[in-house]
């Protein structure tokens, strides 16, 4: 049977605890970070704290209805949602993974959950990659201005905002690092472990995560440079102010002596 997994990055985060208490459906698996529901015989929904929802065998209308329902539990919901689709052929002769599809022997629910989890990890990485690229582009703009004009074209307030955006992204990735660890279900099941490792290679999870980390390190290096230049600029201005104040005081004394 051909099945379709479709994952959406819909927000920065989802209030898992509140959603779990309100949404009444057959919860197959749940913890503080994720909820896996079986809503029909061959239909599943996977909700993740890091702002991703994955559907298995859902039509567009029902997907739209659910996304509208869960939007009130989202923090910073996105207007433009990132998506990732993956095809699953169940009851195949043997396990076989392709570019955007997989064939599995049987239709074990744990295997389906593992596939949906990996597709969701992939779309989350898409989001982090997009955010990192924006930070790098902003850093490149300021370094180009520095090269062209010989001075940093950014105010102290804007630099602080830029540092804040970088730290928020780094913290968000750190909070969700668990999504790139092997789930406990794979530790004692050789078949699940092999499927998960094959999926990670197919989606390039480790390589993409490493690229994000390297990109953030580049941004961090630029921030250190910008901060040092800004401190030097502020120190230079402070020195000028002090010199001017001393000069004014000297002139004032000189004028007083002349008129006295």
C-alpha cells in the first residue's frame, strides 16, 4: 500500500502540554516533546514541540482543518509554512530506501512513526537552515560595508538586536538537539536502527546540522568583530568628549584670567 507522509513547520514552537489536554483522540505515544496520534486505521498525526506537525495519509482539506485547529497552541505561527513530503510503500518484499520514498516489509506502526519523525526532523532543519542563511547574509552586508567605507554601518541598538536573533536561534537549536539523537526505540531493535540510520543518510541530517553549526560559528565570529569595533568607536567618541571638555575648561580658565 502506498502511503504519504507530509510534514509542516508551522511555528517556532507548539504548546504540547496544553494541546494534549484539549485534543481528544487515540494517543499512541506521547511525552513532553511530542505526541503521536492514531486518528483512523491508516491515518496518523505527529505533533512536535519544535513547531512541526506531520500527517500520514491525510487529504489537503483535513490537513488544513487540523492546522487551523492547532494554530491557537502555536508560538509565532508562520504564514508561509515549510513542507516536506515522503512516500512509503508498505508490505514490500524487503526494506529499500530511495531519494524521496521508502519501501518497508510489513506496516509496523513503530516503523511508520520513525519515518514520520525523520521527515519532521528534516523540515525542522530546513527552517534552521533558512534562519542561519539570513543571519549570514546580514553579517555579509555589514562586512561589505566595512570593506567599502572603512567603518561599521550599524548602531549599538541594532547590533544588540542582531546578537539577540543569533542567540535565540542557537538556544532554540540547543533545546531541540534531542531530535537528532537516535530514539530509544532503535536501541534494542536492529531493524528500526538500520531504517533510522538509512533515513538520516537519505535526508543528510548530520551534514545539514553540521552546516548550520558552522554557519552560526561564522556569524559568531562576525559578531565578536562588530562588538570590538563598536566598543572602539564608542571609546574613541568618549575620548573626544573628554578632550573637548578639558579644552573648554582650559579656555574658560584662560578667559577668566584675561578679564580679571
